[in-house]
C-alpha cells in the first residue's frame, strides 16, 4: 500500500488524488459481523492498486465477564454503518499514513459514506468532490423509470 501511494503521488505530481471507496461484508444483508472497506486508485495505469483498507468486526468471542480481554470487536454500530465508519477511518489517516489527500470520491451510489466524510472535512481547506459511476446512475434511472 505504501508503494502504491508513493507511485500515485509521483505520477500526479501532488498529493491530491481520486480514490474509489467500497465496502464488502462476510455475508449478504445487514446482519454480517465482519466487513472491510477499501480505498483503491482508479486513475491512469494505477487503477486497482489498494491504498488503504479498514477491517471492521462486530464479533466478540469473549463472554460478558471477559469481554475486554478477548474482544475482537472494533465496530459497535450496525452492519449498514460499517462502510461509513471504514471510510472515515481511511480519510482521517490518509495524510499521516501516506501523505495523500483523497480529494475525489468514487462510491457505489448507495452509500452514505461520501456525505459523512465530506461533512467531516478531513482536509480542512480542501473539499471532497463526489464522482458518479455511470453504471450506478444508469441503474438508479432504470429503477425509477420502471416504477412509472
């Protein structure tokens, strides 16, 4: 991840780069105990290189008495909020971890992550622009047209 970030910074000539943020879960639906949020590049020939990942778990294997000693949980919200939590974590540490600012956000269109990250203003003086994936825009338009 460090090498990919350094290459992206060298190619762009500056530290402001676009990223694609997406989450995945261990199982479908909103009941999964484990998930991951990943920030990848999608610019130029660096497409698909991973810059950062946030692994989230709501699972705690310890009984209530021993909760603190044996707990693997690092996410205490519901499964729907995992993508938001992971995106926040990734954006908050991008400058300290890689010296990069993720100033363009490509998400999957159904996530609240962009809204929350943008309101958080992780790069005080620089906003984050939302990019739309044509495939997701088409899917939303088709769904609305069918409902007419």
